[in-house]
């Protein structure tokens, strides 16, 4: 059963440096196109009510000097709500 799944996976999921770079470029392209982070765990947990705003703010405080931290702040400020509808 698993061999069928592995056989059908895109090549970049299997592991060479070149394919890993391809996966990174894919994620970067999707994020740029959608103006959203892909698989932002804090965003997913917050929007599903699994963690409180204060918990996201704690993470933001640690990361506020980088792009990911700014994304969390923008998400808390409602910047991406229109794209969820």
C-alpha cells in the first residue's frame, strides 16, 4: 500500500538537494501569490480556537523582528480575514 503512495508523490518530496530547493521555491511562490504563510501553525490554532490571542502574541514578541513575526501580528490585526471568506 505505501509503495503506491510513495510512487505517486511529487519528486521534491523524496529528498535530493536540488529537489529540496525546488520545494522551497514552490512554497515561496505560493506564499507570494496568496500573500499568506503556508502552514502557519499559530494561525491555524488561533483561527480554530485552540489557542488564545495572548499565546500568539507571546510568539510574536519573540519573532517580531522577522517576517514570520510580522505575519503573526498582521494576522492578529485582521489583515488576512478577507482572504478567508
